[in-house]
């Protein structure tokens, strides 16, 4: 894994370098940004007239930090809207670096997106929900112990103390639930909790999370939501509940199980993304 490209430049200068490269490649004015979660990357193949760029070729982005097999930015049209997709994530657990975890989102903000759709695979904490379901994120709990906005505030990005009351757009959630129901897709709705990972949680931690009000648990999404909310972007969060969280069932969890479970949900996941783009 190369660290060469990760320079000590301030984020605003790094984003400017990335944008120069992307503009040269024709990535111009996307309306919507999407981050695809583990096992959910195939949606990127549905884009019309795609420009596909390896993270490794984009200044200050490195595929070496991505845990999914893809590390590609895909730009193009989908149902007539210009969108940019990040297929592959920089997880916090790769480097204990929130700046890296949030960087692709900062780039999408710089490109001018108005809406960010964050997707992930997550463990199901709420026993009224179930593995295999899709959950709209209504709010989050950040138990990573870190925050991407720590450090000198970049006023060009947003305020020092951003409000987080309306991070996941209520209006879009209501609309999305209505449209999904009309397609026969029932969406759960609940609170996503970020743990740093990469170890899965213990059963005792899952009982604690249930007590503090979490419905799902994962290792991503929160850094991206914090920087996008900071910049005033409207956010939709969709969790694929790939497994019951640790200790709910009397069996161990595995990363493979998470990825394999995602295959079964591709169709309804893609439909919900369709709707989230269309609103
Ligand atoms: N815990 C944390 N992250 C996850 C899980 C889980 O059970 N499943 C998918 N991502």
C-alpha cells in the first residue's frame, strides 16, 4: 500500500487538486452523489455513458485504502440525472483517519452535488427488524470516538459548530418510504450507530447499543454524513441489514457472510436507489 499520494496539504488544497483532475476528465456538475457500501457496488454498472476513474489515478485518493474490491469513481447519467458514484469506501478502520474516510465526500461536495445518498451494510440490532431488510437511516450515533471536523475549521466548507438535528432529510425519507411502499418494498427506519471496527461487536456491546437507541450498527457512513451535513448537503442514508448483530443468534459473524447476503438484495436495493435518485 502506497502512502505516497497522501500529502500533508490542507484538505481544501487537496480537494482543489482532485477537482482539477476530475474536471479535465469531464466530471462536471453532478446533481447527486452516491457512496456504495460493501457488497453493493454493482449499482455502478447501471450508469449511462460512464466515465470510470480509478481512485488511484485521482490526486489524493488511493485505492490502497479501500477495503472493497472496487475503488472507482463512476460518473454519468442515470434516468436523465447527472450522478457521481463512489464505488468503494475508505473505512475509518483502515487508518484511524477520519480525514481519509470523509475525503471522497469532500470531493463530491466540491463537484457541486446537492444530494448525497449513503449506503452501507450493517448489523441488525433492533429485533423487530430483520436480516435482509433495508433500513432508512433517520439519525445516527457516532461511537467511533472521532470526528472528521476536528482541527481548524474550514469556513469555506461550513460552520465551526454545525447543527446535526436534520442530518438525514425527513422530507426525502417520507417521500422515499411512500414511493417504495407503492413498489411493494417495505423500508424499516431507524438509528445507525458507527463503531470503529474492524472487529465485529461483542454481544455485550450489542446489548448496550440497543439500550442507547441504535437499530443498526456498522463501521462507516457517519464520517461522510458529518462532512456533507457541514456543507449543507441533503442526505439519504440506506442500510442493508446484512446480518443479525452479534449475540442475537447463537453463531459467529463473518465478513464473507455480509458480502454474500448483499447479493440477494441487489434488486430491491437498486429499486430503492432508483427512487432515491428520482425524488
Ligand atoms: N457490525 C458492524 N458492521 C457491520 C455488521 C455488523 O454486524 N454487518 C455489516 N457491517
